[in-house]
């Protein structure tokens, strides 16, 4: 098919993420991805500033990931996981347990499903003894698009009013204060007091607390103070409720630490990982828990058809091996430094509300929602791929980006911030 035919059929039949049909703005046809570059059908080459939504940390068409997939394909593409097991899944579970300090690994098809499973675990964990099913979270969060996950997303961003009849009601604490705040800032102390009071007030209904550790991703790209996470851990212990860490976006080095929880030095009771797990190759996620939680859950009522898919597990194993080999900490620090330096200039633009960077995540927040097509025209003219949303022009480049790639991404973001 040529590019015109692809676009014609796309407009005729395809539904894109968070879009109407036909889409208001046509998509761009991509025909190849190699390293950190996407090649469009019209021949343009773009540096990928998005890692395909936090996932492609090693870059595209990676020989090691390709080889892992091809090798696995010759053994078996898939077998059911009920009553059968295999090396790729077992190896992956061992590696994840080793990386996280958790004991049990439930493999799921996607991040949202991993969050559903975490919520089920928490409810089943409580079922035998107290029968609670309410969760507490903070505003500004994002945990996925299925109903259980949606119910703990920010109620405004997550458009809860559209689904009010079917979403369970949970308890929402205010947005946590920003990452950079001084440890002795009175605003932080006030927030922690408020959090403690809220948890105490609802302690007899709560099964679990669920948060994205330190970085709130799709709910607003905000970085919050690790003291909030430490307080949530203490409150969970004090009131005997579980702490669920949704590390789907933050996991595997993105924030500068291996996991978001490492910023606070805490370990959750249940943890979700996804996105970068397969290096962006296939949909796979996992819900992990401690032995203590698993023992009380008993028979977990979940079992996806494609659970433990050997192809996805094999490419995840190769991706985690690559992560262990690559100097990701230094790479993320270098991307962070490049984004800090490169985005500084955007602070003075009249339409810009805030500029912030943490690890390999760079954000320009604007006062008013951006015109996505216009911003994309500007950054694509500078050879960069970004997908802004709402009031956010942001990047989370692959760890494989060179300093020049990062400079190019930051310069494109600054140029975009000049036309708001
Ligand atoms: C993306 C994301 C999810 C959902 O993952 P999907 O694979 O898109 O279902 C859940 N939680 C967080 C924190 C995410 O960033």
C-alpha cells in the first residue's frame, strides 16, 4: 500500500487513541523505526522524543531484542499458561522478583490489566477478614483505561462524570506537593498532616492505597515529593492497609532510579510494571506482590488467555538483560542534564507556566491547552517526534539517545513553546 492508501483506509476504518472517528487531525504514516529514529512514508526522519509512550527505552529494531523474538518463535509463539509453564515466563518472574524485592509475579497483557489485578489482589486480600473494597489515591493520577483502573485516575482528567453510574467510588487526597520542595517547607508538613487525617478518617473502609510513585504521568506529568510516598507507607502500616505502587511508567530507570519507590526508599505490598518491560516490543505487564499478601489472597480470580505469552516474555528477558548491561543510570543522568539545559530558555516564554525535568522526563507546561497539530508541525520541521496533550509539551526520550539527539528534542520543545 502506498502512503495515500494507508491514510485513506485509516480515516475510513480506524479508531485512534483518545480520538473521534474520523480523526480531527490525520495520523502520520510511519514505515520504519531504527535506533531512536522514526522514518515517515514521505521520507522524513524524526528523533523519537516519546519512546512510544515510555516503552522503547533501548530504541527500535534492536538486534538483541529481534534475536530474542526470532529465537523464541522457533520454539513456540504461545501456549496456554493454565497448567503449563515455560522457561521465558519463569526466567522473567525470577528477574523481576530479584529487581524489585517482591516475591510473586502475575503476568498480565497490559498495564491497565495489571492495575485491575492489583485491585483484585487487594480486595481478595481483604475479603476473608474485613471485606473492604475502597481504595485511596491522590488527585492527578493515571492508572489506565479499564474501569477499575479508571476509578482511581484523576476524576476530572479521567472524565469520571461520563461513567459515574458504573465507576466505584474511592477516596481522593489532594495533589501532592512538588518534588523539589525543601524537606522542611511548611507546605509539605501541612500536606502530610492532611494525608494522615484523610487516611485515618477512612481507615475502616480502605483495602489499599494506590499511587504512581513520585511521577504522575498521563494525569499531568507532575513530580511529587518522596516524603509523601514515605508517609503513605507509614500510614498503610499503621492502619493495616496495603500499598500498591503503580510503576508502569516509572519503572526500569526512567526517573533516574530503577523504580520510583527507590526515591523514597520504600517497598510496596503490590507493584505493577509494564511499558518499558519489553523494551517497547510487545504488550506485557506484571503485578507483583509479597509472599504475605499472596498467602492471604489465595486463589486469584484472574487468568488472561494470553497470560505469560512466550514471545513477550522472551523479549522482556532480553530487554531486562540489556538494561542490566547498559549504563542506564549515567544515560538517564545525561538526558536529564541535557533537558535541564535545553529547556531552560522556555521558562521566559509568555505562554509557559512551568518547566520541569526529572530523570529522562522533560516537561513544558503551558497556561492554555496546546494546538496539537500546530505543535507537531513545529517539532517535526525540526526533525523531532512528540505527542503533546492538554497543557503539556513533554518528552521521555529513549535511553539510547545521544546528547545531540536530546539537544534537538529540547530545542524543538523550546521552539514550540514560543508560539503558544
Ligand atoms: C500507561 C499506564 C498504565 C496503563 O498501561 P496500558 O498498558 O496502557 O494499559 C497504567 N498506569 C500507569 C502509571 C501508566 O503510565
